[in-house]
């Protein structure tokens, strides 16, 4: 009955209406498309809870678990493993599809949409996906699949080195899931793998939209579960993994013999899929936690299990500390050994409380009661586990987080605990439901209230939808000046004992008249009721203030600082910062932060991040509370649909414009579409502002922008006409776009059409640029070719002229040398003939020399007979003197040998050339066939009388000796 009052109507009052609609709905659904073929709930007609429920049920029976609901994706938990539904091939199919929205609804559609939004660089660039739903609806599984999807599509580098880096980052990001689930998830009444903490995973992308790292932020770990578990629930998964997966040697090291019962390990016989110890160890190894450190962690956790077996009994004398229960002393010794703490100090700090009083801070010790001993024992275990969990998160972030300069955008995945309502609800459930109220308000503000208010401001003709606003509930929880959170914090600040009944009375009396504060007079235990958007929840006030204080006795922290365990020494350093802060806060008398205050501050930071991103919503629905496949309980699903306001979302998404772009951004992005503007545009309806907006005077900036905007809008009919088929001319007159006062409103289909038109125009522009560039490149290449030919021709001409000039100079030098040599030979020959008598030689009968004068005849004869002497004398080598020279002269002049009167005196000069025709070769000899330079060297006038012939055919040449 309380759920019916929360929603403002009762199921009994609507029973007749639903019964009357049932026949019409069946008739309507029987004649229309089968319900399981409707991919979007906005297509059902009419949009009511009944039709939406029947559509989801029909799709669930056909094993179709994802359905669009306008701006939201509805995900039904199948409660069975379907490998082909999350295969890597399917991920690539959605990633490679030109229009993923036209494929079947899937979480990969949302993932691909966020990824393409980052690539489009449309503000805001950063994206966020809020995965919400009740506990057990499949939020953790959905977040895990989305991380795998991004790891596949956002890790495609080109180089081999970058590919290895991307694979390592991808593996580390995926391995962070099993570690955090092992240490932060547990089996509850509603879910076998319930997240007992909230997390916001930030997937970091670089400029190339490649995943470079990630960061994890956690919220409100339910550390009380370490020491206190509800009936039929379990502790964190990691404790069961240790006890079931440890080897024999590890059991001996951690003192975990088989069959040992632990008080903090209920239901050990239950076996779950999450109890896989090897998967956790391998994931920790990939994250950089080596095997010795892992063994140290598991040893500390085993020590906590043994600590839970320590029980106390009241002492007969109040002045004496409590005694240990029989059989628990071994547990104390084992726990102290595993934690490497002194056994006596461990037992003393659990049984004796230290009190500082007076101005001089005198120290007093007071024995604790049995309840206080149990509380201090539980506090010690919660303190160690909370520090260990925070350390694991920091290790994961250091392993997967990228440098701030290496990424430019991110996609956030928010996996927060779902709405909870148990038989016994305390501070943890209050904080969890408070977070769900804030997220629901964010959704309402983003999609429901903001759209309607914006439509009204922009002048759109809009029929408003009555949506369910939860602002009154938030005012009850966090309102100013008085709210439930403020009253609980005030009780913590008061230095007085607070009872559960007193807190209940104060809340009911102070907040009387609040519409969302309920009363349960039949309850025997002190409690108060809060009517949340998902239903009323009764919170017990017993222990609420103590949990909010979260007191940690200083002596327990000092005890852990004395541990010799390497891990505990790192978690609890000798001089921790917390102690310094506590001393400073004590001196300034500032109130300590409570659990509610810390949680509220972190939640505000999270909402600020969500406000600065483009949010996407996935609503996870739990078909039944028994986690049975192929079981669809309409009543349970109906409550969840009503709680999340899904019907109102469908109404607004179907009738509204989910895409809103300012005039400036619209013109900057789609100004290329002006080229599609036809010459005549008579079909232009529904695009201009309303009369109210047109009557207002435009500012200077708007006056300059308005013509450009009108040109773009006038081009839209032509764009729609080219996109529609000729068989459906009615669609050409429907333009799903509206021009408001400051923004452009459009549907998803219109945005898709604009993007297609823009892509076509960009392709045309790219082709024009390519054609121009190719033409310019060809012209440039032709000019370069012609210039190269001209340069080559000029260079060859220059080389030819240079070669000819060189040959000409060489020929001139040879010619001058030849003329000089010939004249010199003539001169030498004439000098040798001076004073010599020439024998009369007979004239050849065939020669015309008979007509010459006698003097001229003698001169020619001397030249003919004495030319070898001239050659020898002219080309005699250096140092050739004496006898050899005389022999040559005698041979040439035909003088008798040994006659001293016939000696020829040659001048003493050094000349290079032939030394003697009969001399032996000296050094390297080269034979050359040369023509004699004399005019008549080839003619022998008197062959019989001449004994020396052939000097013109063979000449001996010797290199000039080197002058030292």
C-alpha cells in the first residue's frame, strides 16, 4: 500500500481502467506489427505502462533483451550466459556500421555513439554513461561489457610498438574488473555479485581516439560487511576465494586448514562463479602486484578471518577486562602471528580503552564491556580492510592511468549501487538510496524538466507531460537548514550518548509535515520511513549515529603502526598524515567529517563531472527476484518502470526534439549546406521562430547571423527531397526541425540527415580540392620537366663547348710544339752540315732534281744523309758523352772507326731522347711507330750506298732519369 501512495495513485483505482484498455490493446496489438519486433518503445501506441510492459515481455520471451526507449536503453537481465551476444565479432560489426542506430538495440550501440561523439569533437566532447537499476539488474555486467567494447574499438594503433602498448593498457583495464569485484562485491539477497561500492571509471582517449589509460574513483565501500553479514548473505568474494582456491602449502602458511569454520565467513558451502581464485591472482599479476605481495595480502586477510573468531565474555568484576571465550585464545595467537602484532598488545587494545582527560591530557585506561570489545575488534578489521581496498585502487590507478598530457577526452562509466530496500536498513542503505535520488534528479533535469522548460523558453508549441519529480525527497534528505542528514551529523557533534528512540523522535518532530517522511507505528524497533522515487524504505535508527561517526580509536591505529608486516607498515606508516590532521583539528576544535559528509562531497563532485559531459543512460531491469531465466514477473517489472519514470521518458522522447544546437554552432557546422539551396523555395514551413520571437528586435550579432541561418534552413527541403524516395512524397513536406529563438531543435533522424548532407558536401569539396591539387601538381611537374630538359640541354652544350675548347687548346699546343720542333730540327741539321763536304751523289733518273742548282742539290743530299745524326744529337739523353757519342757520330757520318781526324765535336748539352740506335735499353722501353718529321724521310735516293736505314720506323724512347 505504501508503494501505491508514493506514486500518487493506487493499483485498485487503476484496475478498471486497465481492464477496459486490455481488450482494445489486444485488438490493436493483434492487427499491428508483433510487439517483439518493435525496437523502440516510442513506437508502441498508446504509450502506457501496459503496452510498454507487454512489449518488453514479448521481446524477453524471444530472447531479445535490449530495447530503446527514446533517449534511454532498457536492458533486461537474461540471467544466463549468451556468448554470441557479446562476441568480439559483434563488437566490430557495430563499430564498422555506418549507422549503428539502424542495427538492433544493444549496449554496443550506446558505446559506439559515445565513441563517435568524441571523434566528432562536438561540445561537450567528454561522454558519460550512467548505468542504473536495482541490485541484481545487471549493472556490473553491463559496465564490464562496455569496457571490453572500448578496449576493442579504441585500441587500433598502426605501429607495432604502439600496438603492444595498447594491448598492455587494454589488458590492465580489463584486469582491474576481477580484482575490484573480488574485493568490493558480495552475494546479497538480490544479487550474487552485488557491488558494495560505487565506481566511476574514466576511459582516457588521445587525439587519435585511442585508449591510452583509465582511472577509477570509488564511493562508499560497505566495510561493515567484513564483520557483519545479514542472514543468507555472504562476505566479500575474496575471503571465499582464499579458502577455496589456496594450495596446501598456502593453507599451512595462512593457517587455513580445510573444514575450519569462521564467524565472518557465512554460507561457505555455497559455490558461485565469482569464487575463482586463479583469475584474481592472474589479474593482480597483470596489474603489477607480484606474487610475494599477493601472498602478503592474502595472509593479512586470513588474519582478519581468525580475528573474527575472537569472542569475549563479561567479566565478573567491572574493573577487570573481559575474558576470552573458551577456545578463542588460539585465534588471538594466530591472528597476531599473521598480522605480525604482539599478542599481548593486540588483546590489550581490544579489551582496554585509553581516555585522555584534563588540560594536561592525562591518560586513563578503562576496561571495556563485552559489546565494546566486539566493537573494537570489528573496528580493527574494518580499518585494515578499508585501507587495503584504498591501496588496491591506488595501485590500479598507477598501473592503468595515463599522463595528463597524453589524453584529451574521456568516456566515463558510472556503475553505482542500485536502489536497496532490505528488512534491516541502516546508514549504508540511506547513502545508497540518497545517491540514486541524486542520479534520478540528474536524469529528470537532463531529459524531462530541461526539455520542457527549454521548449517553452524557445517558443515551441509543446504539450507538457506530468513527470515525477523527486525534489521533495531530496529536500527531506539534504535540504537546508534542517534535513535527515543534518540531524544525524548534529547528533554526531553533540558530546552525549544518543539513543535510537531519541533520534527517531527528533527526526519525526523536526521534519513533521514533510511529504516524503512516512510513519510506521506498527514497528517495535525505532525507525523512520522515507518515501523514495522507487518506493518507501524503513531505516532503523539503532547504530546510525555510531556508523556516521565511524570512530577509530587512536590506540588501534598506534597498534597497527607497530606491526612488522611489510604491507601493514605501508598502510599504516609510523607518522601518518591522519594523526597530524586529527591533532590540528582537535586544537582548532573543528568538527570531524562524518561518513555522510564525505559521501555527500564525493557525490557532488561526481555530479559536477556528469554535468560537464554528454550523458547517456542505460536502465537495467530485473525481470524477477529469483534470478531465473525465461521468467518475467510483470508486477516486479512494473514497479521498476514506474520508479525510474520510463513512461514519461518515452512520451517526451517520442514527441520532442532530443537534439538542441545553438544558432552559432549550427551555422558553423552546416554552412556548407547553403550550396544545396534551390532557386525557389516555397516548401518552407515550421522552420522559422514564432511570432513572439520575430517581433522582438534582433541585436547586431543576430542581425548578421540571421541571413546565413535562413540560407541553411532554406536548403533543408532540397536535402530532404534528395534523401526520400519518390514513392513516399508525403515525407518530403515533413521537416523534423524547429528554429527557436536561440537554438535549433531537431530529431535524431534529422541530425543524421544533416550529417549525411554535410558529409556529401565535404566529399565534394574534398574532390574539388583534390582535383585542383592534382592539376596544380601536374602543371608543376610539367614545368619542372621542361626546366629540367632546358637545364640538361644547356649543361650538355656547355660540356661540349668546354670539351671542344680543350681539344682546340691541346691541338694548338701540339701544333706549336710541332712547328717549334721542326724548326729546331732544321736548325740542328743545318748546323751539323756547316763545314762538311758532301760526296757527289748520282741523281735518280726519275726525279726532277737534275734541274736544281748544284748548291741546292748538295744541301738536299746533306739533309737526306745526315738526318739521323741530327735526331741523335737533338734527342741524346743526359749524361751521354764520350765513346758512345762518338760511335753515333761516326756511324752517321760514315767515318772510319779509329780515325781521330774524323771526330765530330758535339756541344755539351743535356737533352732527352734517343741515346743510340745500338745502345742497350736502359729502364722501361716503349716502342712507337712514328712517321719521320722530315719531308723526304721515306725516300732513299741511293739505297745501295746508304747502310743506315729504317730510323723513321723504329725509335727507342727512354724515360728521363730522375734528378736527385
